[in-house]
């Protein structure tokens, strides 16, 4: 290791008086690659690299090797950057958008307006491990997308649809009858449910439909009513 000097060519020392040594150029830097090239040259062809306060005795050679080093240093930095984009925890920028498209499909989980990488990464991670296929899962997904608590109606669920009443007994079956505003018609045919919600903070109707489609069980049809 070479001794470190200050701008006045005095030896640099630590607070305890010990001499400070240069650990060499940073790995992947231009100087690092230029030094590697120089060490590969046959002994005796060119002057050795300067040490300490020595002056470079082969400036043309040094310039050429630094040119080669600049190219490889750029490649090294690109490799370092690409290695960060291979994991969700470290990727950033457009790579996060591409990851979301890989995980959830085209437009499946788009970045919100001016949403920073930290928040977008958190939403991607939460969506990857979110509950699916259940009524509560659909409810939670819609609340996250719209900020509004939805009304979900399952046609086979008596608590949702109740039973039909009549004029003589309007309280029968939960008090719903023909012409009643809150009447829900049940069905013995499953495989479907109804959603009533508001657009809320969701960008558009397509966003709400996409949330339901991605959360509900495969083969189950969700009928959606959205109010602005």
C-alpha cells in the first residue's frame, strides 16, 4: 500500500500519529481497470506505475489505459445498477413499473400519479401477498382502491337477499317486498355476486372492475355498479 500525502506533499497521519495508507482505487473505477491493464503488460516493456510522489514516466501509456478503463468502468457501473433491478426490494423507477406489469398483467397495478418508488413498492408487495377468492378479500381490495366501503350481495346468501314479503305481512323475510328500494332478489344459481360501490379515489371504472376481477375466485362472475 502506498503512503497518503496531502496537497503540500506532507505525509498524512491519523489522530494517534500513525501513517495513513492508500488502500488503492475503488473496485470498478477507471483507475482500478487501468491499473489492472498495466499489471498485465510484460515486465520491462514500459516503465512501472508511479508510487507515492513519483511522476508518471509513461503518460501516453497511462492515457490509453485510462481510456480502456473508462469503457470497462461504465460497463461495471451498468452491471451494478442492473443487479439492483433484479429484486423487488432494491429495484426503482421504470423497473418497478415493469415488475408490476409482470406480476399483475398490463394495467393490473399501475403507478398512481406522482407516486414515489417507496409507496409503489409497498403496494406491489401487499398485492402479491393479499388474500384472494373470499368476500372479505374483495371488500378489502375495493376499499384499498376506492377508499369506500362497498356493498356486496351474494345471491345464495339469505342475509343479503332475505325473502319476499307481502302487503299483509311487510316484515316477513326481513321486511322487503316488491317495489321496495332495498329489495335484493336471490337465486339458487351460484357462481355470481353483485357489488355496489362508489368511484372514490379510483382513477376510473376500469380500475374498479380490474380489482374485482383480480380478487374474486376464478369462474365467479361479479356484477358491478359504480356511482361517481
